[in-house]
C-alpha cells in the first residue's frame, strides 16, 4: 500500500527556474490558502575560505507560508548543497543580491543566534545589523554592498553580504507534520511549483521526519542502526537514492558495534546507550539522522531519513516514503533485524518488503 499511517514531515528540494525564486512560490501558496507570507531567516553553514576559520555560519532569506487561520502551510528555504544547476549560463546576467537579498555571516554559532533574534529579516542590507550594533553600543560599518558589526575591541560579530548569484533559486519545501492524506497535502504544495516551472535539482533529495519518541528504547534504536548500517546498499537501490546527493554517509562503525552490546530494554538501558551513543561521532549528515534521539534538547524530536531521491510529485514521494515507514515500524518490533541475505542484491525491494513483513505488489 502506498499510503502512510504516521504523522510525517517532509523536506523536498526544488529549483526555481532562472529569473524566478522561492519567494514566488511562497506567494502563490499563500494565495491558494488565503494566507500570508512572512519573511524569516534560515540558518546554515559552509566551509570557510578564510585561514583559521573552519566554518562560516550564515542566515539566508526564508519564507514562512501560513493559511487564513495562521497555521503553517510550508517553509521555503535555501539549501547550500544545491550547486550544479546554478552555474552561470552563457549570456546570462545573474548578479549577486537578487531583489536586494543578502546573507548574514558569522564564525560563531552563538553570535549568529543572537543576530537572528534581534535582526529584522525584512530590513535592507544597509540597516539590518543596526539592532545588533545597538546591543554592543557601537555603530555598524556600512560599505557599498556590505555591512559589518564589530564589538568595542574590534572583533567582528557579523557581516552582511549580497546573496551570491543564483542562490535565490534553490527552494527546500519544509512541511509541517502531516497526519492524513499525505500525497494530497504534498500535491497542494508541489503542483503549484510544477506550474511555475520549478524542477528537481541535480543534487536533490527528499527527507522524511517521523516522531522520535518510539525509538528511544534500546531495542528500537538498535534496529534503526541495523537497518541503515547493514541494509544500506539494498535501501539505496530500492529507493533510488541520488548518488549526487551531498551530506549522506554511513553510520559510524562504533555505533554499529555499540548497539550489539547487551542493553536492557528499559529506561536505565536507554540512558546508558544514549550516553555512549553521543560519544561516537553521530552527525545529522548521514543516511539517517539519529542525533535528535540522543541529545538532551532535541530541536526536532524526530528520526530523519535522508536517502529518498529528489522528486516533485507528491504521489511519488509517498510511494517511496511508504516503504520507509514500513521498515521503521518493523524497527519497533523488539526482534533484532537480520542482515540481508544473498537475494537482497538481486531484488533489494523484495528483500526489504520481506523484512518489513509485507507482500510486494
């Protein structure tokens, strides 16, 4: 059955056509829902080219769409893994700072959170850092096409720079949790995107989020690890995982070994397993993001499956997500997941369906 039974959130990576941007889709979605668009910031990070600075964190333009009652419809954000389709087209005139958009950059995550809290996402580049400057009793330095705030000692707090050319086009559609009629709900977001000429970018993926609470038991957590460690190749083959997708990786070997220790399947066993799992180098940038299960303060209390390929059709998204859901539900059975047999290499979808306890149609 290509239906979902769990409350599920989706992140679907799209690309606006040249000359368009994610705000255009946000406006259309708001109109169709009788709602509104609110400008906001999206936080991300990327490697730094500055010597001595490993990572630059930044805030980029995001758009929150709400319906007539103020309930969330979708959030549209940049995705910095989308790059291949942004290469300049010969004869094109793409320039930085589309619509006056900009990014706010800092090398300190705490300072960037401070900036996000005090800056107005709708303010122009020249004045967006003024509230941050006020916090430090200084003035923002404004240059042609840039702004900066230094603290009284001269250390840089944040910099505002024009949005790089083309970065207005990536559009990750982030849904709220969907409880029923998942395909229809997704089509209400994706059909307008198709009509506007949005496409699936080269590096695209779809991420699926389900409630993390049921997996905070040693048996369920261990089965999650077994599924995405031992069944990685069959999963990629059956789902059609995009080999160009960035920020995917196998789970750490240390975690795979850790879950095979004899943990009691109770609260005490989970406390011990969780504490040791935090020390093995878990990252969200893996085939499955388990970081929110083991942290003390989850930002999103979910298990995030990241290996579904890019798609712009809601029914196709749900079709693949249905297999993932059945496998996740199998992980809740305390019986340990077996390793794949030889047949999995020849018919991975049938092997996974058998693992999940369903009949392949």
